[in-house]
């Protein structure tokens, strides 16, 4: 199952961020920060869990910072998160016939052809 984080609002008190894409270390920030943007995904399987999150935060003095979440992301206030989830289907081989039309769609009260 894959859970997509689309957005969030609220306050954060601790966040650990990756310093650069090339592995520049992890920096932990503590204080009161407000979520500007939170997006990413969580993939769940029977044997593992993978979490990829990006966050953009604002300090009370309006300084903005963010990056790839590489550790703790701790709420300071209630957080509202908008998510979407889906279970990926296994790909089927492509066919060359009329079977490419969507299945399970029923036309109710089709328009009259004049």
C-alpha cells in the first residue's frame, strides 16, 4: 500500500533534515516551526515501511527553511494532514485489440442520436 501525503498544516517542534542531496549529514532543529508544505509518500509492505517526506517550515520570525526529512518530525500542535492511498496493481501485458477500452463503465441515459 502506498500513502501519498498531499499537504499538512500545524506546528512542529523537532525536525531532522538531510543537509544536501549528496549526503552532507543530518541537522536537527528544535523550536516552534509552522508547516508551509509537507509532501511525500509512505510505502507499506508486509516486511517493510519506506517513508520519503519533504517539508518546508517557517520560523516565528518568518525565516523559511526545509528539505528532505531524515529522522524525527515531531508535532508541537495538532496537525491536519491530507492524504491519499492506493494499492498498486501489477501491470498486465498490453493487448492489440479493443480490450483497451475502460471496463466497468456503464452509460446511464445515453444521449439520443439524431
